[in-house]
């Protein structure tokens, strides 16, 4: 690393794109050229990734990641310039406009390097390897990621955004072109760093070791979250502030086993307050639903406007869980609101879900330049012009605009502080944020709460129509297996809790999409992605990674509990068996993130952080537990224990890094309970018992239907189910631990007492 900094002294500083001043503008996008006539075309024009297609007409001789590029680098003894990003990434497109569309820079890059462009969402395995290198050598990371590799794919220089030429203390991309002057030293340094990373990233279970004690780990995780908690607006840092659903789900699960303690009460308060403030804040799209990526301030007001599928999926689950634990309809409405956005704007007719919607778009007023948030923000004059009607009976003959502007904090001069708008894109604009409760707004204008709700709904509907007429942000129509698995869980769980057949049916459609388009039954392989179009094209060259298997399996288990159709359990079992073959580490326990036999991936990593998405190992630990109860396979219970043991050091020292894995550790400690409903499918008495169970947040349970079919998948796997019967011919519920059951009940009103006594 020292050799790198000697070569280009300010390189390390430039590599850290995660500092708030830069990071808060880090992800938006570009539609790419609109003309069909292009001065330049390269190999990316034949790709399907929206991100790669955005660079298909650069004056850079781009290659996709693959053998052709590797062979050319070796044959010509040229280094590789690897540029990694994704289609809704703001700084990726800044770097494209400044450097990759520049004729001179394009020529220099093409003559001196084999240039590879990579979509991080298509190839997370490659991205993680080189991001680990960049973070180790620079102290930070982000996208675009720019890495220079030897022909053997070993990195020797890495960073993130590079301006075209040296500027403001940042080295220009042309600075790196002088690398040949110090090639042996740089390559040797890179080699040593990779070898050190191989040792430093190893996660393994020691012989004779057991998982750490769950209550101790959970208490430490709670304390670490409480220490970072921001009390006024919720969340776990000042700014930028991220939703972090994995933290919120841990806190609500922690409460279920600590509800009688002050810590448990505090955990629940932290989760509910955070969810409430996010829903009221500008990070929540009050006009077109869904949530933006993160807030640039501590009050959830001014977001980075990008919308990601994985955020919608996890937040829908978090909000429906909050409704279960609190009984508040407010949280259930937010969960439905999220799924309304996904159904309308991120859904493909095939049943799949698109990846993301951009932060930037062309303003409605026109002009060639896209601006962040242009699709979402409002001037006061726009609101007044759109909502001019006087509302009868209000104090001072207020207009609908007066009421709306008061409630949502709209100001004549705009409500975005200059420090939240470093590029001046939001000057004079308003980001809607709920400033007053409906009760206070009603009191302010002398009308009823019901009238305020009616007026605000009417105003939002009118504004939604105007929004639809604005130029839309870029939509990344790539459909990823892993994120579709997360969304499958969301529709299944929200639909089950609410008893909403339409949502459950949408989950079934998503499950069918995954099986039809992203499952190669012949090869027994999940495919990573497919793309919108009449042919629903897939990338057979990109097989699924660990997160694709883990997230889909979790979604299928949730879909079974929503539908009680065992075909989804059967496929989950099949996928878990395949996941074990492809990714399980027989020596150290746990799963590798990608195929350990792929020689082009230099580091075999086991991701040890639940971040924007949960770690696939965390999800797998829970999947294995659930599947062991559904299938009777004790080896999966043992695998879950081995996995948790491999991550013992991380769980013991910094459990805040793995809150989802802590939940799995707690589930193992408290032992999953089986709730078995004996009854006829779709019969009213069966439905009543199921609805009672599904209305509760029971994090450490599996739900089963025993409908008397002794040939069913479940009865074949769990013969004990055949011995359970209805009492007096009425649907009956059994709450069991290792199939030692409590007294059966037939009255749904009696059922909740059992979970409270036995499931926590």
C-alpha cells in the first residue's frame, strides 16, 4: 500500500467515496444515448446488463468480464483496467461523462490497458474481491470502483471515483497511466496485499468449538445498537442515515424474549420510533409510495432519491412486523404502501421484480441535464397552482394548498437546507415530510381529523397524477434472483399477516417466475439474473451465488407458511441440498459467497456483515433451522450450528455487524417450536386458527398444516404428523417442541396464550 501511495500520493484519499460529503450523492443513473446512430460501439453492445449497455458507445474498447479479456491481457502482457458500478449509480455516470466519453482518455485507456466493465449486481463475487482490496488499501470504498490488475487478475492499484485529470487533491485517471514506471514494485505490493487478505478474511470453526451463548451475544448486540442509537429521530447514526432493516428486525425479535425487562422495552421503542420517523420523513415517498435509499440528514428529511428493490422488500417485512408487535394499523398501512409501489413500478408481467429506480431525472421544466430528485420534489407555487380550492369551514378560508403545505412542511423558499444540497439541485424545492400529526393539522384549521385525512388523500392523488406526467427516472429492469427472493418473502409475509389473498397470489406469481425463468432444472442451478423482454433472456454464463440460493429458500419457506402449499417446501429442500454442494466449506464450516472452484475469483469470502442486505450466511443459518424442522433432516440442524460456530469471533466481539445472524443464534437457543394446524384446507375453522397464528410475531416457530393426507410431502418427511388429529371433527392447533405437544385447542381465542408461554 505504501508503494501505491508513493506512486500517486493522493490516491488513498481519492479512494474513499464513503465520506458523507461524497457518499450522499453516490447513486443515480443514466438512460444512455437516445440516438440509434453512434460514433463508437464496443463489445458491451451485445450484453444485457443495463449498466453495461450504458457504456456500449464509449470511445473505450470495453470488454465484459470473461476469458476473451483475460487472454488478450496475457497475450499482450498488458494490465487490466477494471471499472465496476451499477446502472443507478450517480458517480459512475459522472465518471463516464468526464472520462469514458472523452476521446483522448478513451484512446489512452484502450492503448495501454485491457479495459473491463463490470456490473456489480451481476457479479457480486468479483465486486467483493476487489472492493476488499480497495478498502484494505484506502480505508474506504464505494462505486464506481476502479482497479488496475495484472494479466493474472491480481490488483495493484485501486480506488473509486477518479476525475479525468488531477483536481482538488484527487488524482486524475491519467495519473495512473504512469504505473509502468514502477511496475515490478506495484505488482509485488499487490501480491502481498492479496496474500494478507486471504489470511485476514478467513472465517472458520476451530475443532471442538461451539456457538457462543445466544443470550450473551444478543445482549451485547442490543447494547451496541443502543449506544449508536439517535434518540430524537431514531436510526443508528447522525448522517447519512440508513434504514437498516436488519437492526430493526433484531430489536423486535430481542423484545419477544426480553419483554419483561427494561432492555426489551427499550429495544421495542427504538425499533418502533425509527420506523415511525422514517415513515413520516422525506425518505418515504408520500406521493408515489416506497422508500428512497437513505437520508442525507439525521431527521430522515432529504433523501438520496434512488429506490432499491432490496430496501422495499426488507422494509415491508419490518413494517408488517411492527404492526404485529404494536397492534398499530399505521405500520400495516406503510407495509401495504411499499408493496403498492413495487407492484406498480417495479413489477414485470412475468412475475419478476426490477432492481432499482434512479435518483436523477430531467426536470419537468426541461433542459438536458438530469437532477437528483427532480421527479419527486415540489415548489410552493406548483402546490398552490395544483391545489387552489378553498376548503369550506376552515379557519381563515384556507385552501387545500394551505392545509397540505402546513402538514408536509412546504415552504415558499423551499425546505432543503443548503448543506443538504451541495450541488444546488434542490434550490427552491420542497421534499415532503410530515411536520404535524393529523390531529394538530385539524386543530390548526378548525376541521375534523376525518376531514383532514380526506383532504390530504385527495391532494396526494392529484399530485400523483402530475408526477406521472414528469420525465421518469431510469429504471434498471434487470431481475436478480436474490432480490426477487427478498421480495417474495415480503409479499408472502405481508399477505399472510393481513389475510390479503391478492398479496399472497402476487407472492405465488413471484415464486413461479423464479422457478420458470431463473432455475435450470437440468443443471440443478439457479441463474443470477434475467432481463425484461419478450424472450425473458437470461445469462446462462452467470450461475447463482450464495445469496441467490439463500434468499430464494427463505422466500419459499415464507411462501409455504402463507399458502401451506407443500410444493414450495419441496423446492426449498431441493435448493438447500444444491446450496450445500456448491458453497459449503467442509473444513471450516459456513458457506462461501461464490463457487470456490472459480479460479478467476481470487478470494473465497464468507461475508461477515449484515448491511444493506443481510449476509447470505445469516439467512442460511435460519433457513437450515427451519428446514430441519420441516424435513426432519438433523444434518441441517448440525450445519446451522457449525455455521454459527465459524462466525463465533465476529458474533462475540461485534454482533452489531451481524444482527440477522444473532437472530438465527437466538432461534437455535430458544428452539423453534412447531405450530401444527390439523384441519381441512380452506375450511372456515382451519382458516380462523391460521389467521390467529399469522397475526402474531413469532420469530422462533414453524407453521404446518396437517390436512390428513398421509402421502403429502410433510407426512412423508415427518411421520409423527399422521398421529395428530382433529378434536371432535373441528380444526385443531398443536403447539409443540420437538413434537412433544401441549394440549390441543380448537378456539382461536385460546391460541395466543400458547405462543406467549411457549414460543418466546
